[in-house]
C-alpha cells in the first residue's frame, strides 16, 4: 500500500520579539533563532527497517510575518540531512500555489478547507497531501517525537485496511512513550487537580487500552502525533476546523459518528520529547475548556441523519468521556477557584483573575454560536467534493506539478 508520512513543524518569531494577539496559538512553536526538534525527528527515521514511503514536512508559521523565514529554516534543515527517504516540503508558498490553482478552476469553496492556520486545518493537510500523492495510507507523526522501533512502519501498515471482528480497520493509533519511559503521564499533583482529574482519567484510559491485551482494540482516545489513516476514511472524514484544540480525539468522534471505529495498536509506540510548556496553568486549562465544551456541544447537537451513528459521552469513558458530561462546568468552577486561591497565596493577583475568568468563559465564550453537528455535516460534504475533484488524474497531476513535486 502506497504510504505517505507527514510531519508538521510549527515556527514562531524569535523569543525576544514576543507574541502578538493575532498569532495562531500552538503549544510550543520553535522560535526562529532556535534549532528546534525537527532535525532530531527526521534523523530518527534512519532506524527504520522499512523506508518505502513518501515523506512530507509541513512548515507552519504562527504569524504572517514569519512565513517566509519559517519556510527557509525548514528548507535549510532538510537540505542539511542525508536521508534514505526523499523529503518533500510543503509550506505557505506551496499553499498559495494551490489556492491560485483552485481559483483558476472556479472551485473557490474548497479554499476554506485548505489552510495552514490552526491544528485541525494543518491536520487536514496531513490527509490532503497523501491524497494528492495517490497514497492509500497516511501516517501522521509530530516533530517533537523520535522513532526508536525499527519495525514502526511495518507495524503501522500491518492492520490498516483490514478487518477486525467484522469491522473495517480504517484508522490505527499508536501511543506515546514518555521521556522518562512508559506510557503513563506523570506530573506533580496539585490541589486543583482533585476536581480537574484529567491526568487520572487519561492514565486510567491508557491502562485499559495500552496496558492490556489484545494488541489491537477500539479506543476512546488517540494521539495526533501517532496516527495511521486509510484513504477510505480520509477521503470522507476531515478534522473539524471548528474544534481548535484536541483535534485528534475530535476526529475519532467524527469517525464514530460516521460508522468507523478507531483502533489502537499497543505495540505501535513513538518517543514523545516535547519542549517544556511555557504557558501558565490557567491558560492550559482555558485551552481544555474550549476543547471539551466544543466537543460536548457537538455531541449534544447530534440529529438523526441517514447513515449516521449517535455517539454518547459514555462511549468515550473514561477519557475523554469524563469531560464531556453535565458536570463539566462544576469541574471547571471548583478547579479554577482552587487555582485562583493558590495564585493569591503567592501574591499573583493577575493570574488569579485569569483563573476565575475561565469560569465565565466556560459559561459564555467557549460555546460556539454555530450548530457544530450541522457544521460537521456541511464540512464533510465539501471535503468529499474536494477529494473527489482532486482525485481526477488530470487535476491531481497538475497540482503535483504546481507544487514542483515532480
């Protein structure tokens, strides 16, 4: 099966130049004056026994003024490597060429699906580019990871496209090995975590799915940086641009709604080596608040639609299901109140105010004014039209030529 691995890499202006309000928000974009983690990720591919796949690196800038330099930086990194796998670059200039081509064909509606801003949009390009290359399988990893298993690609392709107990295996997730080893996430326990028990619920879910047999089983969670997706899925189901965080698990939910199961292979591991998060706790909580409220809203917005499957929060227990139920606002209120008390005890009134602001955000701002279920149906229809249009031999070939990939 023809396979394309895609690695997005996020970049920001130099650290001493600060962050602007209009910048796209990513967990840890690499400042342009730093080396970053991409080189390490690409060098780790040398351990692979199976190198029969295409490789695309997506250079993502978090702001318009960074785009040209981010593309140059990633070009320089790729050029300096000796790789057994030819590496193609996709960045903002390439996206511009695709946009121009799409405008010329008169199908401008597709432009809204092709963007390099936001996690979901970047992930959609991780599906669209393998499609352009005629691949049956897309392997998604991130640039803050390192492959240590020589058989990683063989395992990634072993089950995809087959069946398990009569169900089509259209998507397989692997898991992250933590820097200190093992799959369990370990962090210092704080009082506010008593009510925001995300860590406990994650590890409970990991124990059930990763820590126990059989090797391949349906999973309620996935890791965006270790995903294998078959064309039968990625031609029909996109990541949802209306969900700006937690796009990986949201994609799993979308798949379930359309009748597909996401499986996890508990032998398919990748080492996760992320830089330390620089955001304060209240901001990390705020990102989770938007994420879980939007995902819960989509579940609540479900309507009877032909060939659709109703998905409940309970089917996603213990994680993320525990954060998609009616007590979510109470979890937010209690944990943010305790966090604010902690900040005040340290004399940090500004962060205390931000922690309490999360409670109001959860009541008002985090809710989308759109019907997220209907928006998903609309996006899916447009996505399928775009994938069908670009699958035409002449269109696909012309797009590949536009990207200078031939």
